[in-house]
């Protein structure tokens, strides 16, 4: 069920919940009509099951409401003395139909809440677990969400094994779009690999007020636009650097990023990484020196081309392809076995390397080095290679801004057809000479939302906007703000696996990252001492109270 059918779904849901519960309300001394008024009926239900009325807001937080509905169902049955687990599970399995059966076949008798019974049969552990899941779900929905860097596309700015807190507040919290989902899960149930949601209903896209706009070169977490068969909020989470803002014109010339005709200035903490052809004197590299001194991971044991994170590919005895951080290139060139280092730059025309270029570069023609069907927008027209874009020479491309109008024709429609048809939900038809949008001939289009251009800092090992195009505003998840742990599985020594200099560092900011780990340890220690002091005072006060007399 899509957003256009949400109102129908809501009306059907309200009618059924009224039919399922109105006699329960009457038996509890309330009026039948109170079970029919949205929001108010939830307030009355909390009164009936003797729960704090402030919890009403939990019933209107998508996903959290699923859990609260189960809690309310159990307790509604409980206060009418249907206290066996079979009553609860029968109600769940029949999607509430069992409640209708009870209303029609039995004399409902309100007996009230028995906290001792609930504590005995439900248990403190389950109660605490439910409460913890509710709190965690609320925090995850409105404040921060944990995220781990799984791939090297952002090396060396963000590293594989960095554990981040992503703020959903900075760019405005995007409310849940897929409400019928298991709390604290993204798209799959761990280990089982089953979907943790059903997309029968999709809520409208709503974003709460933001703290700030996305700034150029912000690191941004977003849902991958290519998974258009999934609900927006259930698509894979990606993290890239926003290099192009709405309204910008972006171009890449021989690896250099050009924004609106100028070379931009990157933030202090940006560490770009590119691929280089390297010729040595035949002596092998010291893997430990590469790793510890140059931030280059070299694994000879894994098969090239697999997702092994190795940044060195050996071609023969003295030739390599190496991903080198830009700030380490000069240091790499000074290694005793290195004779030549040449940037691997993908030209627009195949075979356009100079005649004296190493043979390996002339032969190194894969999907990254020539205009091909993998590049956007050719990706969506693999039968022809219309645009001569490569990873290092790209564009120019205009990044759409909400409310802006562009001229469209069969000559340039490939850039914007996915926006028009997929992201903004129009029916698009293109002939040899004409374009039709929703059945009407069109020679221009006005965009309904903002779009962004995302690229990885590991420019030669990142699948990003160069390959699948624009990122719509409704796909934006949040801003990574804090690295709370960093684990390097490539380190040889176990003692080096924890990157202590990265633990408790901020993601954005000026200057080199600074760890606040020991600050955190001191704060926790002080709070622990204060807590113990307060508890001791409370206990002492209780001991000194006079005994009660009868």
C-alpha cells in the first residue's frame, strides 16, 4: 500500500479498532463513542488499563507504536481477567479478531489491574526489556543511531571499522515511512536474513525542523537510491561526502573537482586517496611499514578484486597498482624500492595515454577507466554509451534544486529521467523527438525537492554519484558526528587492533581529530563517585529515621 492509500488504510484501521474494543470500553464504565475518537480513545484506553497517560505519545511514534499496541493488548485482556497467554497470542494471530469474538460471545467483566500478577507471570526481566526497547527505539528514531563503516569508500577520512553515532537532528529528523516494522532493526532480521518489515502501508514523507542545512563537504548518511524496490527508509545506509549542493554545477577534470567553475577548498580533515601505478626495483614492500607509516594495507593472501580491503595489487615482479593517501604520496615515493609513481587517471577517450606511458596503463582498461555503461547516466541506458564520463573526467552536470526549472529534450533527458519518474513519481515517456510527462508534452521540468551529489574520499574505490546519480533529499538520514570506537582488523598485533587515537573523536571540525576518551573516563568516574555518595546518603537517612509506632 502506497502513500496515496494511507488515508484509506487509516479509516479502515479506525473502524476495525472501534468494532474490536467498544464493548470493552462500556464494560469499564466508559461510553462506546469514546472508542471511536482518534487519539482520545488511546487516552481513555490508558485510563482503563491503568497506565500513565503521558505514555500516549508513544502510541503515535511509528514502529514504537507497534510494541506499545502489543503491551496495551496484553493489559486490556488482563483487566478483563483474560490472563492466559493463549488469549494474548490468539488476539495477535487473528489481528485483533479474537477481541471481537470475546465481545460477542462472553459477558465482559472489568476486574482491574493486578500488578502483583503481572510481575509474577510476565516478570521483571521482560518488563524491563520491553521498556528498554521502547526507550532505545525512541532515541534511535529522534536523536542518534549507531553506524559502522563497512567498506573503504571513505578512506582515509573515515576508516573501515569506525563505529559512528549519526545525528538525525542536524538535517531535520525524517519521520518513519514504513511503520509496520520490528523495532531496532533496519531491513533484515539478523541471522535469518528475512525482511523485518512489511510495506503494506507507507506514511507520507515528513521531516522535522533542522538544526542546519547540509553544507558542502559534510559527511552524510543516506539511503542508497538504487534500491528502488524497497521503501525509502529500508534501503541500505551509505555514507559519502556531499561534494555538490542543490543548484551547483559540478565537473571533474583529471581527478580535480570543479564546483561552479572553481576548485573548492576542502575541510582540514579531508584525506583523499587515489590509485597510482608503481614501478619498483624488484624488492618487495614491507607490509608493516606500509600499514603503520603510510596507512596502506597490503594483503598478498587474498584474491585481487574481492572485497578484501587490500590497497595494493601486484601485477608482476616490479609493477603494482596502489591506492595511496594524497598526504602520503611524497613519503611513499621516498621508499628505497620505489623507482616510479604515476597517477592512474581515467581519460575520456580510450588509449589517450601518452606514448611513453607504462604498458600496464594502456592495457588497464576496465569499467573505471573508459566511458562505459557503469557511469551515470549511461548506467540506465546500457545499450548505448552516450556520455563520455569516467571516474576522473566527468560532467559538467547540474544538480537540481527544489523549485528550479530546467529545459528538457531527448538530447539531455537521461540526466533527469530517474528524478522525474522514480524519485518524484511521474509517468515519463520519451520518443525520438518528444517528451511526455503524465501524458502531456513537456519541454521543461520543475523539481519538487532538492538533490545532492555524493562522492567517497577514496575516489578510485567508491561507488557513488558518478555511478548512480543524484541523492534525493528524502533519502537523507543524518550527519555522522562522533566516532565512539575504531577497530582495525588488518593490524598484525592484537594490541594495535583498537585505533586509540580515533576512539571518542568528532567526525567534523577543524584541525586534526582529537580523542576525548580520557575525558569520558574521568567524567564517568566522577559521576560514579557522586552516585555512590547519593546512595550512601539516602541509606544513612533511612537508618536514622525513627521507628514507626503502632
